[in-house]
C-alpha cells in the first residue's frame, strides 16, 4: 500500500482543487442570487415607482385636479392601466394623513410614524409588505406638480379681514402661495414584487442551475474523496487479477500440438479476468495421452482458486491402473471437494486417456456436458456418439460413485470436448446457442484440421451472441486421432 500512495497524490490534488472550485462557485452563485433577488428587484421597483409618480404628476397637471375627488379619479385611471403592477396609491398630506387613496391599501401609511417626529420633505426607505395578492414594495416619493384651489366653502366664507389686522408673521403666511403654506405632498405607491421578479426570471433560473451544479460537483468531489481508498485497493486488486490471469494461462498447455497420436487444438475464453474453466493435455508415465476439461461453479476469483486446487489434484492422481483404481481415485477426489468447499461449490469434469496401441479411449464423465465423438462413415458425413459414462458432478454428493467407460477409435476420428459456456451462450434475446447448432457446425467442418474446427466453432458462437457479453467461460478442446 505504501508503494501505491505516491501514484495517487496527483488525484488527491485534483480532488482538492475541484472541491475548492465547487465551493467557490457555490458562494458566488449564492451571492449573485441574493443580489438579484434583493438589490436588482428593489432597484427595478424603485425605477418603476418613479415612473408612476411622474405619470401621476402629469395626470394631475393636465387635468388641473385640485379637489380630492378629481385627484382620486386620476389615481384610479392610472391604477386601472397598471392593475398587474400597482396594488394601491395614496396621496399623503404634510401631517402624514391620507388625503386621497386608490386601490386596496394594506397597513398604515408609510409616513404616519415619521410625520410625528419630523416634517415630511422627501422620499422614504421602501418597505416590504404582505398582501392577499402577494408581496409588495411600498415607496414614498414627493409629488412635484400638485395644485390646490379653494373650494366652494372657501368662497362663501366671506371677505377676508384687512391686512392691517394681521400680525407680520400672519401677513407673510398670507402672501405665500397655498401649496407653500401647506408644504409638499407625497405619493405612497405599492408595487407587486412579482412584476419585477419576472424581468429577472431567466437570470434567476440560470443562477439556480449554477447553484445546483456547484452542489453536485461538491458532493461528487466529497464522495470520490471518501471512496478513493477503495478505488486504490480496487486498482491494486485489478493488478493482482491480471497477474493471476497470466499465471492461469501459463498452466494451460499449448493451443495447438500433436501428442501421443493425437492432434489437438484448445482454447479457453474466460468471461471475467480469471475463470473457473480449465483444460489440460499431457503424457502419462505409461506413454498414454491424458486430456481433461473441467468447469467449476461460479466465476471470477473464487472459481479460479477452486480450479487451481482441482487442477493440482488431477495432476497427482494415479491415472493408469484398473477401472477399480480409477473409480476409487474419483471417489476420493469427490470426497475432498465436498469436505473442503461449501455446498454451492462444485465442479463438472471430463477425464479421458488415449491408449495408442489399443486404440481405446478410457474416460470418466463427472456431470460434464458429454463430449462428441465423430467418425467418418465413408459417404462424406460423420456419425456421432456421446461419452456419458461416469457419475454426478464433483463436490455435491459426498458418497457418489463413478464408473469408467471405454470406446474404441480409428484414425481420423474426431473428439470435441466443450464447456456449457459454449452450448449455453445466449444472445440479447436470451436465446441459447444450443447443442444442435454446435453439432451442426462440427458435422459441416469435421474433415478440416482441429485448429480450423475450433476457430469455426468460436466464430459461430460469437456471431450468434453478437454484442451480448459472455455470461460464462467458454472452453473448447478438439482432438483428432492421427
């Protein structure tokens, strides 16, 4: 593990940089979103409030509205034209009281409290309020062009007293215009926040996407950081599996060879990096050729370990002897597997030996798919038979017994051993290649050399499953009596 740490320092550095950038992006997105939601929306509503005040000023000037009723008419007309933007408008007198209002106001006038402390002389800080139709921003802005005329009551009040009866201060107040005496009036206007928010909705949507992306990136960096030790161990395990695959391949004999009167070709294609299938071809001490093909249950490393143990046990068996000796050896091997492995671990196995002088193949089939023996009949076709004599799979039934079979052979006879990964190879529709297709391919090519027959079978299987990954190891041995 210590040797592997420096190799991944650069990866840790990249993860740290990615996490820092994601947090920076998250903070930036949050700040921008807050700025848009608060500052820009408020600025937009302030500008809109100023435009509406100018519209009220213009309407009051053009209509020369001096009475409260005339001013209310102007406000209602502007409100009707902007019903989706404006919640209400109120004209506030210098004392902080409502002189004219239009719409549906919520809460007291914005200037009521301030009028008790100081005179109203300009705009005030906007205020957020909740209404039944949504949140509004209430602004208070001065009206510049409002005029007042004396009403009928003022005309009938009688003649004014002589100027000489007034004090100097009263005289100066009398000479000032009415608007100056009364002070400036203000317009309170409430604008819906939704009208300004819709202007920035695309920008807010992009900010939400950026925030979610930053959160996702930060979460991904943290998860990868936490899982990094497992990733390192996984890479080291892959390296060990690759080494195990090479060791497993070295245990297998050459793919094409001639040995003791047999020409053979063999191949083993594991579904994973290492597999549970194996084959072996070797010469015994009695100058006979032994050939083995086995299939351990499961796939991967566990199957490969059991395969290695079984392979070593087969090499140490007493291959030659009477049939009784063979049956005892197989019973002992079965007992070994059943006591040293779990019930879910078992193996199918075919063992055979070729006696060149007697031209006999002796074999034991322990639950393996029966090999095919094809013999030319002189008419250009081949007759086939199955080698089925033996017993159940190894390691499943502790008291199982096995029997040796014999079959005579002639020069030109063809023997094909295969695992169920060949016959049970399935395509994307879960249709299996099947023994019938396998027998058909062998019969069509039985006159060809073993290496060409083996290549044709594997090609047909791959063409059948197409892009579907193999679900089991595929092992094949083709031997011809020369």
